[in-house]
C-alpha cells in the first residue's frame, strides 16, 4: 500500500507556551507582532471541541502571509495543560481568552475567528468585551437548544453518576489509524491533510509492561463528561445583543443541524437568534461539512480576507 505523503505547510507555525490563569498553554503562532497595524490587527483563531489550534494551518496557508495569527490550544486540548479538575466549565474558556489577549495583545483590538465551540466562545467574548474585537467570524458555532430549568435535577444526577466512572478516549495503533479515523469522521478531508493532522491530534505512548505503542488523542477525557450547567438561551442572547463588531457567519452546505439535535434545534431557530446581532454577513461554503476549515480552506481564506479588509 502506498503511504500518503503529509501536507507540506507553506507557512510553518511555531510553538509557544504561555501561562494563562495558572495553566501552561500552547499556542500555534504565524508571524509576529511587527506585522500588526490598526487596519490589520492580530488574528486570533479559536478551535472547536476535540480539535487543536494546528487545525487552522490550511486556512492560514491560504491567507495573506503578512498577518500575525495566533491559534491557542484550549485547556485540556492539544499541548495545553489540563486543569486539576474533573469537569470543564464554559466560562473558563472566556477567562483563558481574556488572559491570552491581556498577555500577548494588551489594549489592542483583534480580528477574532472561532470554529464550533470556539465560535460560541468568540460570540460571547465579542459581546462582553466589544472594545477588543474589530471583526468577528463565527464558523458553525451554532450554540445549543435552550434548556428549561426543569431539566436541572436530571442533568445534575447524570453528572454525579458520570463522575464515578472515569472517562476514556480510544487509542490507535498507528498514525495511519489516527488519520483514517479523521477521514471516517469527515469524508471530505483530503488524505494528505489527515496525514498531517494525525501527529498533531495525538501523541505516541508506550505501555511500560507490554511495550505496545499506541497513539492517544491530545484531549483530556474529562471533556466527555456531561456539563451539569444548563444552556440558557436568554443569557446567551443578552451577550450577543452587545456585539458591536461586524460579524461574518460561515457554514457548510452539508451540515444538518436538525439531524444533530434530533429536531430539537433547527437552522431557522439559530438564524432567528443571530438576528439580534447588528451587522451580520452570511456565507455558505460548498462542498463543506462542519469542518469547513479543512474542507474548503482556500475559499474560506478568501472570504476571511475580503471581510477583514472591507471598510467598516
């Protein structure tokens, strides 16, 4: 069988580490602060759940090389340290982002891009810190169905029960198996992209007793725990209403939101929520699914560049 040659980046990222709120956090960085101007601020890219900051490599390669780009690994993902806790709270992502900007880009506006979970963080942050965001991009950060209060007892009970059973993530016998898993999840993912992502999405471990080599995903298994805090749409909408930056919403033509949520949350409901944001530009990529930054990196980069460079 012919081995797949991994993708070759045009613009290599460098790894940097900073301490954010007591955790050693990993950053993928392209360029440096000398590239920043008021018209071309730093671009901060926030990855989604069970992903890593390196995931944006393909888009960054297709963007203008004269942009300073930072893509952190969220706490407990990639090479960032996991907290000494058995659960993850959404406000911590906001706190980590705020600490990152205070550390690297104090008192500067940024262009903020978020995918999926990262898109939800970006939307909230742009509402509570509107002065920090010049342009806002949400890549399929749909949010979730509203959760009525009567669900709270059952949710807390589920969480308590799950705490008794430590979460585990599947491991793989080789990098090729990791790449195959990535492509199974996303059939549109190019083989060379999967081969490049595999060693950035997992790490090599050797069993001390058997000597067996396995590749383990770079994610804290605690991310699999149910979050006991209910998603409250009205609280989210209160934040979204305060977004002052122009917003670019991008989705893929193969994403089926109603299938994800078994009819409990529709695309129509999401777009009704999005209407509370003052200035919204919408764009759909094709063919593309949820991982649209992998499926259509060139088209997405072109759309980002046009949006960032447009007059306010």
